[in-house]
C-alpha cells in the first residue's frame, strides 16, 4: 500500500487506494490509520471530484523513515542519508583504506553513519536500515568481485557483521546495480521507464531496469560485459580476443592507451590524473586526442547497442569515472552512432543516451533507495 501511494503523483485517496490495491475499503481505512499513526504517511489536500464528496489525499511523509547508503569503492567510502521520499539529507566521502579489516570497516561505517544522523537531527528510531554497495554487478559475490578491491573482506559474511555493528537491517548490492538504481530513481533516468545503465570505470558492466528493479539474472550476475567485443581492431585482451570492453573502456585501459599514443604522461601517476589530462587535450582540440576519443565513442556506442537492444530498454544512462571525464566530449558522437541501430525502428527520434548526474554519490544513493523500499518481511533472506 505504501508503494501504491509512493508512485502516484500527488498521492492517492482511500477510494483510489482500494481500487489500486484490490483491498476492501474497510481494510484500506484501517491500514491508512495505522500508517498515519506510525508517521509514515500524511494527509494532503482535499480534492473535490465531479461526483461524490471531497477526498483527502494520502501522501508519503518525508520524515517518516530514513535510510543510510554506503558505497565501498576501491579508493573512497561514500555515505548518504536519504528521507522517505528518496531525497538526499546528508552525505560524506572519506578516503578508503583498502587493507582495512572487517572490524575497521564496520567501525568507520558505524561511526560515520551515526555522525551523519546526529548532524541531520534524525531520530535513531526513524532509520529503516542501511544499503551497502560493494564492487560488483547486481548481487555481490565478495569472493570473486570484491576480492581485488578489499582483500581482507574476501569470503566473509560482511553484511551480517555490519548488521551487528549498526544494529540495523543491512542489504548488500553490487555497485554497478546500485549506480543504475540511483540514476533511475533520483538521477538522470527519473523520467525513463526501463533504462539500461552502462558503467565505465575500474570495471565494466551494465544493468537493466525492469518493472522498477535491476534485472539480476539467474545467478545475480547479469550485466557482465567485460568480454563483449566493442572494437574488432582494438587492443588484445587477456582472453585472447581483440577489442573486448575490458581491454578498451576501463579507466586503466583508456589511460594506458592514451599513454601508448604519447598523448599523456606514461608513469606512476594516478589513473584519475591521466583521464583529466586526456579531457583537457580534447577540450583544447588536440587532433590526436580527438581521434582517440572518437574511437572510444564508437566503442561505447557498440556496447550500448548490444545492451539496450538485448534488454529492449527505452533509454541508456552512462556513468563511471571514464564517462565523467570524457562523456561531455563524446556524447554527441555516441547519440549519432546509436541512432537507427537501437530503439524503435522507423522512428526519427534519437535513442535517448543520458549522462549520469549523481557522480560519486550514485551507488550510495541507489543502495539507500533499495533499502528504503525493501519490504520488512523480505529482509530476513538478506544478510
Ligand atoms: Zn576479453
């Protein structure tokens, strides 16, 4: 019933709720009373309809419940607090220590989240839980996905440890899926029905939204694009093929290729610096850099056509460090390149390709949003 109210713009009246949920009017009336008493919903304006008496609209109460979101990324930890409408209340980013052990991670997460809550003046009892995004696709598999980023968390039931430490329900998700959900709910894709999300950063992956959820696949590992060939003339991949997405479009691969072409300094500087350097060269119109990012635009387009075509998506959102650095420069080429290759045929409108807008908060927001909407009874199955 809460979700029916949530997704109706302007809220729903009790009569509309009964028809939307199939519940008896008396049940709707009793449940509404309980949700009002719990402070989860509130009464809005009275709306007069053509026939019958005025109806009072029921709406989600922003202060009714809150959720924490955490993104454990390889080089930073991002924390957010959102209200029941999904709006960002507070956020903080700290530098990650990838060699930290489980108790250090639990300690720093608990103390940072409690600090955010206190500063925002949110009562402890209003926090519904914490969504945590870890390096991975849809469902986290720490043994294979998280091991390179956080070696000391490998093989642990980190969700349960964190739940004990926080004394709150905790749900884990892969950060590519969390990015997708964040952008879909409160970011670039808020107007889309079923967007595909392409993530270009240290890892490459995609996530597709179906019925408001990230499509998980049979084993929770849908969206692995690493060895999709995006450029038949691209660099040789470890797998033996030429031009896999992982060999062309990760931030490490982009920086390595730029250095090999003599565009940027080849050295031990952080990969982020290499991307920034490349961005500046493109901005200044350096022809070699422009040619190089044109190739990246074609590769991204090929990945998008594959993902959005397979999933029947109505739009594509692209995010991650590579896109944050180069997206603005290559977006027009990508839009031109996917046009006519994906989306409805015979329609002149270009297929919408959108840049993620949530930046480094995207995954934490998506994880928090997932936690906010998690039905209580479904949580027992989650760590
Ligand atoms: Zn490969």
